[in-house]
C-alpha cells in the first residue's frame, strides 16, 4: 500500500461524522449474534432509530432465537450497506421491554411481524451500545478518486493506492 501524509487522514471528529451519516442512511442492517457454540447467526433487521452517539435501536420479538443468543452473549455486530457506502458497528446489545420506547419508535411497517400493532406484548427493543465502528465510503468525490485509482491499478497491474479519506476506524 502507498503511504499517505498525515494531513490526508480525516480527523476523529470527521470520521465519526462520516460513520454517523452512513448509519443514518441505512434502513436495514445485518445483525450478527452468536450461539452457545460460538457460531455466528446473521439476519436482516429494520433500523428503528440511530442516536447521535451511534446507539442503534431495532425491534424484535421477545421469543426469537436472537433474543436467547443475546441473553447468553450480548456482544453483537451490525453491518450497514448502501450503494457506495458500507459500515460495521460492534457493541453490546440490551433488551428493553419498554412500552413507552416501543410507542416512540413504532412504524406501521412493523405490523408484518407484529399483527397486533404496537400493543403486541412480544415486542422488545434491542438497543446496541456501540464501542467501535468502521466505514468504507466510495461516494461523491471519494468515489471519483476510487474509480481513478482502480483504473490506474488495473492498467498498470499494480496494487491500488490506499485512500484514508474513504475509510475510517472509530472508537465510539
């Protein structure tokens, strides 16, 4: 990989902002939990809300395998994917069986999973408290730079130059 100058690397605040923008744009994420044997279970989940600090809220049924897995191992990962933006968030999940929170977050599209509506007694909210995130952003001018570097690498047969502007690892 080619090295970069320090001034090319976005600040921590800029990286957090970019990560947060990617999280805000995601309507669906992949939630990764682990069973007692350590195997990963991955499933899509609708995002209910993302707080300014990156805390993510998801709705689920209290009687699901993911809830049992989280009760046994609260460490989870979330994978966000847009057309040209990608992110992961690792953190700790807690279960909030809180009717006020359910009412605050409720979306009519959830009736597919909760036919009784927001009063369904099995709705619980997964709250993921993040400790770190990582993103890859190839949109906008970063995307143009990516295409240029990709074409150059393809034509020359050399490894593509690293672009710190489009990638960041962030402690949350």
